[in-house]
C-alpha cells in the first residue's frame, strides 16, 4: 500500500514536470520569434549579431531576480545555450578554436557558443587567427594566459600582427584528470600529456609514481594524449574530462592539478567587431613607442594612465624584430572602454604608436 502511494505521488510530480516543460517550450518559442525579428532589424541596419555585453546584462539581471535553487553558474549555463540557439537563428555561426577536439579551448568555445554552433578545430593559434581574418570563421577562440604559467606569447604576437579585434574574454577553471585503461598504476609504462600539464600536475606525479619506472612523453595537446592511449596499452594520459570521455578512457583520478585555483583566460576574436560600452569594460592596446630603448620612454607613457586613474591589469613586452638592436613593443590590458573620455584621450595623444585591439566586457 505504501509503495502504491509513493508511485501515485511520483506520477503527480512527473505530470507537473511535464506541464512545466511544455510551458518552458512554449515560452522559448515565443522568445525565438522575437529574436528572429531582432535579427531582421539588425541585418537591415548591418548591425552586429553577437553582443557579449547584452548577454552579460541578461544573466546579471536574472541572477538578481532568482529566488529559487538556480545559482548564477546554473543560470549562465542554461542561458548561454539559449543565447547560442538564438544567435544561430539570427545568423549561423562558425567557430574556429585551437584543437584538437576535446581540448580545453574546445571546452571554452562550447561554454560560450553552445552545442549547436559549427566548430572548426585548428592545428595552431595562427590558423585560428587566419580563419577569422579571412572570415572563413565568424569567431575564433584562443588562450591568452594561465594564472599558473603566464602569458601565451603566440597569441600576444598575433594580436599585434593580425587584423582582428577582441570580442570577449572567457575565464575557465582548468581541471586535469588522470585517465588510463590500466587497472593498476604499476602496469603503466608511459604517461602522455602536454608539457604544461606535466608541470601543473607535478605533485600528483611525485606522490603516485615515485619509484615506478614510467616515461613522461609530451605531445601537442592533452586531447592528443587521450587519443594516443586509446590505442596503446600500458599507457595513461593527463587530460581534460571532455577528452577522456570523447575517447572512452576510464578516469582514475579527477582534479589532479597542484593548484585548485588553476584557471585559463581565453579570448574570443572577430573581424571588424566593436563592442558597445557596458560600464564594466576592459581594453587592450598594442603599443610601439618611439625610442623604447631610451630611459623613461615607457614610464612617461604609463604615467598617462596613472594621471587618469586607469588601472592597468596586464603588461607584456615583446621584441621589435628586424631592427638590428634591442627594442620592445608592449601589450597592455587595462580597465575601461575606448569610448571612455580618459581612454580616448590617451589613444588620441599616442594614436600613431597604438593599435587598439578591442574593448570588451570585463569578467571576474
């Protein structure tokens, strides 16, 4: 009798869920009808479809309104998928990313553009930039820095070289898994991963493989590591959860990185893309100062930011090549938008020495 009562209650709850799902479906279709009209207006006015600042403001507003079980990460995950479906109705998107499939960059791309977009796995960061610059892809996803290992120099150099703009940034926690088809650690003879992953998981490797004869083999990506061990006995990989799942490799340990605060920042890049001000923005400049090898050259330039109370969040120096002497150009991230008066003043004052790479919504 008790069982019958429980089953009856479950049926009632499932009926309620089905009813709510139907309401959600109806409302989503209504939303997409409105989105379609927005897309028609944007195309008629040659406006940009993807608006990161608008998407962030929606998530911010819904987070404040939520009084139930949905947290901000949950709201963001649900609505990023809704945004992606909506954008593809307005204008289908092709996204290039640093591959292979299953890489952390792939994971970052799907976190922003959802499962419905068309993805292109590229073999190098330069290939991603080339795909965007030639408009074979609408957007590209590239890593810019890791909070444990520092800047991705190739990305910084290509932002200076290529005719693209930064559309948005993505901050993503990086968690490594240890995957293998071996039942026992003592059966493992080779461990594959990217060189940076070996460095970031050193404590795990020391704790679990000290005294065991194991060869550490660096490969181009953690995803390639997972693919290799899917075909090779007595091997293991340090890789992402998505790569282990993609190649059907059992995960023996999760979250094996030395630092639990390990995170990577990615850029979304696009061609001829300009974001509107959101009130909480970040801007990137590439700066090639005259006489950068002379005392005070960089100091006097940075003093312009200090006088205007602009916070510089990142600065890197890169060599000026083919000059025959030691000179540098500089990469700068700082708080503010190109349309802010203080930022615009600096840009105008030094326009001949500055490449504006983009202004975009600040995260984190």
